[in-house]
C-alpha cells in the first residue's frame, strides 16, 4: 500500500496536486472513473482517464476516450483503447497497442512491435500498403528510392517487398561530388492510383505545410523536398529537417534551402512528389540510414 504522501509528491511533480492530495490507492487498482489528469498506476484503468504529462504506466490500460498527453508514456504492453489519443510527443512503448479508432498525433511514437489497430491513424493518416503504396490524408501513391551522383547508393532499390503496415526505411551512401550533386532520396508520389503502371499525376497543395516523423539513425543531414511535375531545379523546393518530428510551413520551402536568398520560395504550385533527401558534399562520402514513420500535411 502506498501512502498519501507518496501520491501527493507524484502529483506535485506532474503539476496535478489537486487530483491526488489525500489519495491512497493500491498498485494495480483503477483510478476513479472519469478522473482526469491522473498518473496511471501499474495496471490501473480509468474510463476517460488522463495519463498526464510525463506520466508512466507499465502495462497500464488507458481506457476508452483516455488521453496520453505530451511526453506521457504507456510502457511495455500498455494499451490505449478505443477512441484513445496519444498526443504530440506521447509514446506507446514496445508491444504497446493503440486500439480501434485510436489516434497517434503528430510526433507521437508507437515503438518497436507496437500496433495501431483497425481504424486507427498515425501522424497525418500515414498508411503503408503492400508493395509500398502509401496513403496520407489526400495523398496517394507509391514510395520509391533514387540515387544521384556516381557511386551514390540507395537501398532498397524499390519497395515492392514492403508489407502492409510496415515502416519504410532507406540506407546507403552519398558519394562526394565536386559540384555537390550527390543525393540519396526517398520519395512518395502524392497523386497516383495503385493499379500497375498508373501515371504520376499532380496534387493541388492544401493545408499549412508538411508534418513528418523520421527516425534518423544514421545521423546525416536530412531535407524534405517538394517536387512538381517538371523535375527541374526550379520545380524543387527544400527545407532542412531539424528534429525527429515536427512541421514545416509551406512558406519555408526554398529552391536553394542551403542559401535561401539565392533561391525562390514555394508558392503553392501543384506537386507530383514529396521527398526526404540526403545531401552530399565535395570531399567525403556521406553514409545514411533513416526510416519514415509518417509524412503528410497539417
């Protein structure tokens, strides 16, 4: 049995003292139904409950309508049930489950072995189908890889072996090029039917910009690139990725994002693809390895 002082101290750390002062609850028992802002005890359950900022619940159950807030963690084996929300920065750890209708918001993470069940959404609605066909909000099209510059590699060469619900990862090395033209690329066509040999059409931009969730285990510089149907330098706009997840407004994309004053900013042109790129240099090869968990608009 934990005493009231212990729970009060926990509540103070979470900024939620009013919900815990004088409380005394055994591990494995539920918080009172409807309680919000509480720190979920081990194995605890609370309909409509709130797993608060920084809260942790090993094996706990965040029940129907519950919220895992910014920085909150549902640890190994935890469950976020029907209608539950994992907010920005929230984490559902290894083996965790976000059940039917659950939402993993932008920046939220479902770690290795985690499952987003039927009807659930991840990030901006990102979903990978067999063969590497991707849907994300109003986007639809195949994912692909490419390499620019002699000696640059990008693996896999395509995503034909990708399984439904999988994560799309790319690795390789960008060769040094005197003119800095070496680039490793991961791309997603944003208006393409799933039938074989369907043409790549364009998509009229909407929303405020791009949201992303990328695990950059290789540590290389990454850029997100917008690309129109012309596939020319004037039809490519980029922005440097500065964090594992986040958003980039449309107005931040520039044709020369490494020297914006020399280029032009994106102004709503129709797009054929959105890419994650690895820029090279003129001196040494740049190894890279990253996985895209979500990419879309916000």
